[in-house]
C-alpha cells in the first residue's frame, strides 16, 4: 500500500467505503493561507453521490471536518487533517461479494495481494477514497490561485462516442458547472445526459474522457528527468479509479504529424517568449513553458452492471454474479473534481519544489535577458 | 531536478550529452544475482546511436563499465555504479543553440528554470540520458527473469499512420530484433523503414507508438492507491523524452464500449483464476491479476528537423534557426529498449515492495483457497 | 513540516494540543494482523496525562478510535487511521503565551519559521503529538512480537543524578510498570519519585535518561550506509520532544577504552555466531548482529517552570513570563512508552525493508554455512 | 541498502574499498553556483589516507573528477557526478578475512544480511565510502557559505581521556588545521598526538569525540516533527562508520540541571531575539533559533588492532585472527572533514526545504514584528 502522494506538499488518504469514514492528512502546506471548511465543502459537493439523476443515489452528505492544521482561519504550516463520516453504508447489500469476485473490480486482486479484503462496498478500492483527494485538492487549488495566480479546470469532453467542442483557452468553471454532466458544450452535454440515462435504464454503464487544463503556470515548474511535470500528472491520473489512459498536448494524435508540422515555433509576444502553436501542451522537456497546460484522461465504463456475469468464488469455483444496488452509470461527472484535485496537488507540489531548488531566498539566479523578461 | 526513480530498487541517472559521460547508480538490487558487463552491453547496443541506417549516425560505442556493487561476478546488495564515456561529442555543432532556443526542445524551459543550460547537444535534456536507464533496466530485466520468471518485451506498433498487427501473447524478442525498426510485423516493418528513410531525405521526422508487455507477473504486485502499478508505469513512460501519451489495456479505445462489453469475466482455468478477456491489461485496482500486462506509449516526431524554423534568441528577439547536424528521423526503434528498461524497473521495484509488506518472511498470509491456488 | 516517518511502514501524525484531536495514519502495515483498540489503549494509557501524582494533571482519557484499515478484527494492509479527541483543553490558560515566547520552548522558532503559531498549549509543539506515535508504535510492537519474535522495552535509567542499576538482558515489562516512574530498580525508583515530588513543589523540573532495548532481532536488519539501524534509531529518538542525546552500545563511554578493550570477540554458542561482549550494542556496520540492541536517550528538564523568567514578546520587547498551569515536573515516566513506540516503528520498518531486498520470496540467498546456521 | 541521503538536496554514494573507485551523485544542487574540482579537492585532502604520521599509510591521492552537472565552471541544477579512483588496493592483504570475521567490524553482519560480501578491505563497509560524502559536503559547504552566509566547522575535542578546551563561538578553521590531529587547543593536541603515536606502537587504537558547529544559521530551518534539525543531524552522524553517540546543546550533561538552570532566557540584542545562554544548542522544537548550533559525536576506537583476537570463520568454527596491514590508530583526525560534510548536507537540505514550504516566491509570509526584525 502506498497512500501518500507528493514530495514537499504531501497528502495521505485513508478510509474504506464502509467503516468510520474517509479522510486525508496534508503535510507541508504553506502557512498563513486562509482556510476553513467553506473552502473545502463546495469541491466535495461536486464529487458527492446523490448530486443529480445521473449519478449513484447513495446518500452521503460528505460534510468535511478540519481536525488540525489551522488556527484563526489560517493554515499553520502543520498537518491539516480532514475527514468525512460514512453515513449511508449498507454492508448487507454486499454480502454476495464476500464470496464472489466482481468482474473488472479489484476484489480478486486485493484478495490475492493481502489474503484479506473488506468486501463491504469494495472497501479501500471504492471510489469513495477520492473524498480525501478532493478535500486536499481544494487546499491546493486555493494555494495555486492565491499565491501563484494559477487556475486549474477540468470538464467532460467525451462520453462514449459523444465528443464535445470546447474552447480550451477560455472555457470557465461556470460553464462546466452549468449542467449535471459537467460538459461545457451544452448541446453535447444534453446528448451525454440522454445517453447516460438510457444506459442506466438498460442496467449498463459508459465511460469517457476528461480534459484537464492549468492556466497561468509560469515557465520553470517540473523536475526532470523522472519527475517531469507530465510524468507526475500521468501518475496522478492513472492513480484514479477506472482511468485507463493519459495524453498531454498532441498526445496519441500527435504521432500522425511530421516534426515540421508538430513543432511549436517560438515568437516574442507582449515581451514574453511564447509558442505560436501549443502541441507541447505547455510542457517541454518536463518543464512548464508558460503556455496553457492541457491533457486528457480516459475512464473506462463503470464495472458494476445490473446483469448476471460470469465469475469465480473464493473457493475457486465458477459461478455467476447478479449486479444490484446503487451505482454510477457513468463516472465522468464525478471524476471532474477529482481530476482537478490531482492536477492542483501536482502543480502546487512542483511550485514548492521549484522554489526550494531555484527559489528566491538566497538563491535567486541571475537570469539571461529573456529569462528576466518572463520573470 | 529529480534524478532518482523507484522505492526499494532505486536508480539515479546522471550525465549530459557533452561532458565526461553518462551513468547510473542502482541502489537496493538484491544480492547474489550473477552480473557482468556482458549482461548490460547488449541492451545498450540496442539503444546505441549509429546502429542502423534509420537512426542518428553519432558514433558512440557506449561500452559500459561496472564501477562497484559486484564481486566475483555477483551482485553484493550494495550500489551498482555503471557508466559510459561520451566519445563523439561535437560541441561546435551546437554553437548557434547557445543563443537560440530550438523549437519544441527543452532549451528554453531549462533556461527559464535554471538561468543556465549546457547547450552542447542539449546537455541533460538529450536522450543520451537514457543510457543510464537502459543499463539499470538490464539488471532489472535479469532479476525479473531469474528470480520471478517475468519477461518484459516492447516493440514498435505504429509509425505515423502505419500500424502493425502483432500477436501480443506470443511475439518473441527475436521477432522484435529481426529488423532495424523493431516491429515484429515484417510487412509493416518494411513500410515503416521506407517511410523513415523518406522523411529523413526530406529533412523531416516522424513519431509513433511503442507497445510494452510483461508476461508471468503473478497476481498481487502494485501498491494502491497512489502507486498503482499502471500509475507507476504511466509515470515511467511519460518521463521518457518525446513521449506524449500512455494507455493500459483497453485505454482510450475502451471508452467506446459499455460496461457489459468491457468487463473481463473471471473463470477458473488450470486451477487458477483467469479472466476470459483482458481489457484490464493485466491490472485491476492497481494490482496485477496474473494476466498479460500490456500498454502503449505515444512518441511525438523528433523536434530536430533540417529546415529553417521560427524561434527567439536569448536576448528576446525573434529570429530563425536552421536545423543541421546528426539526428534521428524517428525515435521509435531506439525507444524500444528504453521502454523495456523502465517497465522492468517498475516491476522489479513492485516485486520487492510487495515482498516487503506481504512477503514470505515471518509475514506470509494464510490465504483463502483461491489465493492459495494461485500461490 | 515533515510529519511522516518510515520507508515501508510509514506513519503520519497530525494534531495540535488544542483543537479537534491528535491522530496518526499507518501506511504499509502487513495484512492479517489481529488488531483492535484493545491492542492500542494500554500503550496510550501509559503515555496519558493524569496517570499518577508525578505527571501533569491534565485530564485526557485518550480513548483511541480506529477509523480504517481493519476488518473483522484484522488488518487489511490498507491505511490504519487512529485518533483521540482533545478533551481537557484550556486555551485561556495560554493567553499570555499569545504575546510572549516561553523560554526553551518552540514558540519563537515556530513564529520565525511560519509567521503564525497556535499558542494554545503549544499547538503542534506539544508533546501531545506523541499520542499518534504511541498508537502506531503499539501496532509495530505487536507486529514485531507476533511475526518476528522481537520484544521492545524501555525504562527510566536516570533522573538527574539518580542512576538505576538494571540487568538489561533480563528485565521485564512488569518490572518497568511496577512503579509510577517506570524504573525497574525499586530503590532508585523510590528516590526518583521523591526527587520529582520535591522539584514539583519547588516549581522546578528535572530531566534524565531512558534506556531502550530490543531482544530477539535476528542478524541482518539495517540498511547501510545512510539508513544504518543506529542512524534511524538516533533520528527517531532525537525527533522526540525534549531529547538532547542518543548513544548506542558503549556510546560516549566507549571512547575511554582502547580498541583491544572495546572489541567484541566472536564465538560460536548453541550453533550460532555470538559476541562474547556487546559493546557494539547489537549493531555492527549499521546491521543487527543478533545480540541485544540497547541504547540510551537523554531528556532535558521540562522547560515549563513555575517561576518568573526573562523573555521577549511578539513586538520585540524584553519582558518576563510567570509559569503557571498544568505541567509535568519530569517527562521521563511518560517518555518510556514513546521511546518504545519509536523503537518498534524503526525495527518493523527495517524488518520489512530487509525482507523486500533480501527476503524469502523468489529472492532467498544461498547462504554460507554460518549464515545458514543463524537462519 | 540505502545509499541516498537528503530530501531536496540528495546525495547518493557508491563504491567499495577495493574496486574501480568510490563516488557520489548530488541531485538537486541549486544552479549557478561556481564549482570546479578545486572546490572539492582540499576537503578530500583533509580526509585522505597518508596525510600525516598518525593516520593510515595507505597511498591514495584521491584526485576528484567532476563528470557532470557543471558547465563553464558553474552548476547547472542537474546531477553532479564525482568520483575518485582506488589506487593503492591490496586485496591479497585481506585473504584471511575471506574466511574469518574481524571482531567489531561488519564482515559478519554483511554476510548475514546479503549472503555475500566483498572481503577486500571491507568492501562497502570501509570508511573509504566517506570519500563521496566529503566531495558532496564540499559543495554543500560552498552553497551554505555563498548563498546563506553559514559556516560549518568541526574539530577533535577529545581523544580517549584527553579533553580540549575550545572557544566554540570563535574558533577558526585555521586553528583546526594547525595540527595534524585537528584539535584547536594546541596543548591538548600535542598530548593527543603523543597518545595516538603510543597506541599505534602498541598495535592498539583509541577513540574520541568530534565537536561540530554551524554559525550564521537563521531562525527557521528544521522540519518538525520527524525531520527536526537535530534529528537529521543525529541520523547523519550515526550513519558514519565507528560513531556511537550524538548529543546537541547541553546533551547528556544537561540532565544534571533543573529546568530553572537549563532554560535559555530570551532577550533582545541588536534588534534581534537572542538567547542569553545556549543550552538548546541553537535548536528549539526542531527548528533553528538563530544561535550557534553545536553538537558532539562519539567515535569508538578503531576495530583493527595488531593483535591476535578470538573470532569465528565462515564455516562456523571458533578461530583466531591476527590483525595486520595498514590502519588508522585513531579515526578522529580524518573524521573531522566527514562530520563537516554531513553537517553541511543536512543544513543545505533544510535551507532548501524551508524555502520550498515557507520561502519567498509567492509565499512570503507576512510576519509579526519580531519575525520581521529577524528577517
């Protein structure tokens, strides 16, 4: 098990789907950031079950409690512990899972690894674990916004075959929140919602793609060669339940271009070094170049379907399992705040690491004229 | 900078394109593994420039020296230090780069981050840094093969629009090495080679996709929630120069299926729990399930093209830069051993971590019948 | 801030003296260890304020809650989150400290570092933080005992000038707990108690030395060169509030001997390699040698005294501060379970790390005859 | 094995006594620090064997080569790889050690841990490993001096029973280097040298104590609760070969005082918050308070003595071993630069970590008046 993420800004999540609750400890948060539960709760509400007709009806208010790390409404620089109680647990709904492995879930692999598992709601494998990530991400988002002028945003860009058209440079958080599927292309959103409602009725599920962006990141964040900015983003995204792929900038589509077509020319604009195109996705050589950072994350269709499926039981016999209970027909709308949270955690950690090695303290580097221009 | 990778098996790479050389220190390698330079050199030869007519003609013999960590031909459990000298350095070929940023290279971002850069051959941003990864990966590959019965293999599955057809379960290392583009589909390989030769003549470049697999990984490797096996693979791959995307199992294509279509049913086969299909890519909930692990990595077209391109200079003026010198028209053939190396490093580290938490020592878990069956 | 300790068995503590509570998350605990609150509470009771007439009268029942990581009374291998509420908080007793720095406390350094501090009870600098360490240490102690046959024990060996005589090889936990100062030399204990009562009445405080031992550690634990077993123990002990020194084996006294006098001869005994003397303290070259591990930790006198002392206030003016309120006249009796906890955490982590690199899995090393004999 | 130390400034050492050489990779060094081999060599010369009549006569010139990480005489921010060749290796002198374990050496524990060891000169357990530490420490010392105005200094304060009297606030590096035992009390030094020469002739060895100080450290460095400044110093010192104890400030002697006697009163002096006494050793609550940091490290007598000793052989039989060959009669004079190196590495790492969490970048905290006064 490895439940800590980050190098200077470190988050440790804990908790199972059924049990006392789920939570997170943030270590290394800079001091004197204004912070109360009111900064956290809205993000948790975006992740919360029962928020709309296209997500799971499990009833969890997910009210966050800040247990430590703040004083007089400000961060202390000490560990921030936050948690929410589990309320609407129904262990009895999972009794069959005590003996049978759900297909394409992690029941079997946890059993193989640990020789024991909490089968109630999937235990630690439940997406409920992401509560801690979202709570921590809310802190990182605020830190990035207030201290660095960086905005992080994500949205649903594809559900199964329905692909949205979105202006990545200018789309707003308001536009994302304008509908319950969190796709800022209203027409596509309407079709996505209809699709999700249709598959729900059919007892089936669908997947899709989330787009994530960061605006205002200065040139210089990222720690090659192993902790390249895109490498840490890739890890963050592939650590999410149900994610199957990550691409930054031109991504898989970029392989169809030649080098002449793909390269991003440099030009001076407003006294800064800018790229004319942005196939690099705002990152070159693992370090931000001052352009918009953007990437896409693929999520598979939810594994819980309301049909009988073939599986094996814990005694090693072939059997079948009938899906039932509360579930998301599509994880995408609730994945949006989680993608934002992980993006913010990666960026805030890198901001601090850059500051640690190359920062202002006694260490400000005398820069070349261009570097000075970009500040 | 972050030049160490891994948790129990840790590699630290060092070196610039032009300078004394490039190398690696492996820390944590298990003791008593038979190891000499002869185990390392063949992998370096696969990565070496000048190996064929479709890669850069830079002349580097890349002869590895093992400086520490072995005794009587066996590993000691102490750090293994390996390095190769730089021989065919031509700093004068890069003098223009001292003043101009190459488009879609990391010249500008290194300058912005550090206020200084080694412009000779790109310095640390050169893919020459991967020499250390491949040397370390050769050790990890041997460790996996001899101690765990795990085989790691990669190949070129796509160059621009040319897509190979390969039987992932059975393709052999010999088939991969049968041609200089390292694509085991002979017909596709021939077309890929013609394409690369054509773009080279045109002073242009192309990208593509590498497929990586691991066979024989037992159920149970992987450390959720953050160090999921696919998350660490994603980070490893996105830490490679020129990589732009990663997908595991069904990947981005999987979002077109519904949950019913996508799920991998479990069945008993030969006394083991197996999946009927393998859209999970051998990993469920971040932990290996005993099936074939497979993933794809996208590499962009090489940024160095033999044409004049727009850029800026270090004084902040718009200018142009004419590409010249030695370069790869396509990074894919040489990327194959690097993908294998990183895959092996991730898997060997996870094997050791699993052993540390759940291993045999005093800690063997009494397993359920199914877990026992899979041993 | 760095609130995580350990490499494979990682603990993260959180919480301030006054606030919601204090707690800990244990990550990496092996699965299937029987564990309930009843395993934790006795250790917390040994650390608890108000337990006797020679410790602080602050009233905290310190009832632990396990929030995650167990199922059916066994560990899952997932993060174990535990916490206790703060009950007897009296923030008003500290209002003067909001404006004045207590001498030899951390008020000033926290202010200098963070520009903010929780002055209520010292906030994060309170020894109340060690609640999380003791709870985690209780798990590590049980793991060591049940899986490795290792016993960890500590006791008070010196209070100011009163030095106990204790047979380190055979002293029992029962003897340690036989009196409220936790010194197994009954005569010395009686004098220590009288001394502590006398200084308490005088409004003063005293320090002392805790001895820690580990029995049954097999040869082979420890990770040179930086994570030597004694190095990690030294760090663990110097991370405790009020500790000022650490010595292992012969320690500072060993410098008075010559090499001939100091060396530990090897002899075979009962088919095992043993040392005739044990000035090495059970560790040679950073690795356990199978003998008793023992070390001593110095704790300074508690900084809170019931007298007026010179200090400065937050506006930078000289002033005085009159000590008042509840305090320990001597930290030693309550430090004993904390020293045991940190010792157990270090050893359990090293057991797992050794297992990860050199363990049984596919990796058992063929040993020389002697190595085989010691198993 | 764990051969990496540090969090933002990370050093990885490698190499055995006999083999290609010994070296180090420094990762995370800030860019644009002027650095050439001339900055490193003087420190290695202080550690070098054969430097005087009271150290081992092994002939090693220990000429350092910088292999990477600098350009035009400045650091790049990329990994700095440095190494020295082994020259005067005499493996034949150690053949008896292939079969017999030297008492109070690490031969046996390495065999028990790894099932294999390089018996030539002790392999990795040789103090020759500290070459890499000293080379890295030279970089850290320069960084501290030039970027932070911090000076690190150590000296021999005790050899067996001979104790020096030194003014810790004002003693200079020149005074330390004024004699070959590196004790700035000339009279004591003369006696120490005579003692060491006497024990050498007797085929015996002696130990002693090194004092380390850091001047100019600002208030605010240190990362409680686990990475307290004194905790990381303790770990660094106990990771050194032959070290047995560490104490900071009043240390073990401090337990003899009462709280009233021990406390360091605060007073304003020259507009800064100062302590009147310094029993805290410049660290309070794990964070520097702006006063002189000082600590003591105990080193045992060297284990290699020129006499017959009892031991066992690798087949598990009792036997004797006659010490012979080249050795140090006292490790203290050569330990001084190693203590300085580790001190510098700890402090530089903490400077960077503090900067990362609380630094100037966008993160400068608005300070209370006192905090502002101390800058």
